[in-house]
């Protein structure tokens, strides 16, 4: 009798808790993640502060601040070194947002220069920086470039609201 | 709407559309086919994923119950969606596997207050901007022991580039 009760109790516990464990286990995968210590050490020591990361497989682009001056920095994740991006950073401009294509070839940039907010496309291999204009007036604030560098999403402020403009870029 | 340039070497590009709701933090998937955005709905910020080819919203199984703080980021195909949520007065990073319907909570080292996240296209790594003692800091974390990789086309499928 006592043994039957124990078995019944064990079954009850099993049928109540096992599905619960399954649900919790299936919906909420906990656990820690591993920091890339070598890279993170370099990111920490090479600037006073760093923000707006855009990560690709081999590239990381951020806005880094050194000596009070903010600049766009492109880092090769294989070598852990900053790559020269001539013409992108200017002493009279402050970058606000940056996004890079998967192969590191194209960068969409928003920057402020002389009270103007500029939307730009940088082609690294060609070394060209081209200003893009929204056809409908607005203030661009954030960019997102797809991996192929062909589709661009721009967060734009218009009449006090945020809108998103989407464009297909030419080759 | 089109995107014109001051330079004659940039061709006018056809517009894919304008989203007029009050929304922010637009993030494209690596293949450019999906868009994640934070939409303010009656004062509550929620994250939405849209299939740009078909114009329809894609389901997110877990994220509707969270207050989305911002900074969504999609992997190459859009299988993984990382976003910062607000929970119990704290900001946390979570990743939803939209294919398997699983939610992965990212446990950051202590004293990290996440501000922005960026998933690598293959979802092997995540870059997280945190506020640490009033300073912005970016750190990269390996996700390989946590989630499967997303499918990214080979190098030949992407425009070539050199260092």
C-alpha cells in the first residue's frame, strides 16, 4: 500500500514537472557566452570609449573616441588591427552612425558637419565617399546596410516621427 | 522615392519603400530580405520583423511578451534576432531562434548595461556596446557553444573586396 502510494506520487511528480522542465528548457536557453579576450583587450585599450558596433564575419566597425574626438574605425578581426579608411574621418565632422557590408567593401555613414547631417556611401576599394540625398526631406539618424551592400535602410526623422526609408543601391 | 547622389557616378536607385509608423532602429538581415524594427505601439515598444519581398510580418514566438528596449540585429537569413529588452528595471540581451522557436538569454559579465548589439551574419559572434562606469565599451562574444550557425553564402556569392 505504502509502496503503491510512493509509485503514484513519483508518477505525479514526473507528469507535473517533466513537461514543465521541457517547456522551460525549450524556451529559455541560459548559459554564459565566451568573450574574445584578445580582441576585447585591443578594443578597450585603443580608445577612450567605443560605440555603435556593426559586426561582420571578418570586420567590425565602430565609432571610437580618443582624446575627445570621435571617428569611424574599421577593424580586421583576423589581424585585430584597424584598417586605414582614407577620406572617411574629417576633423570638422562628427560621425553618428555607420554600417558595413559583409566583405568590408561598402560603408553607409551618417555624420554631422557644419550643422548639416550628411548621408554617405564609402567604397573602400575605390576610396570614394559619395553623398546620398533623401528625395523627401528628413534628418537621417541611423543606417543599416545589408551584407551585400546593395540594400540600405535609413532611420529618418520627419515631423517629429521616426520613419524608415529603404533603398536599393546601384553597383 | 529614390536615392540620388551629388556625384554623377552614383546611379539613382529605386526605392523599396517608406515605413511611416513611428519606428526606429531599423536593421536589415545580411541577405537584405528581412527588416527588424522597433515600433512604438500605444506607448509600448515592440520588435517586428518584416519580409521585404512579400511585405508581410514574420512571427516572433517569444518577443511579444517583452518590452523591447531597442537595437534589433538579424543574422544573414533572419533566422536569429538579437534585441535588447527591458526586464525588471534591467536591460538584457536575448536572441530568438525563429526557425526553432527558441529563446536564448545572454548572460553578460557583471556590470554590463547593454546599449546596442550586432550579430555577425553567421551568428557565431555578437558585438555588444555596454555602459561601464559611464563609458561606452564594445566587446565581442563567441556564441558557438550557445547557438547553431546561420547559413551564409560563400565568398564567391559576395562582391569581392581586398584589404
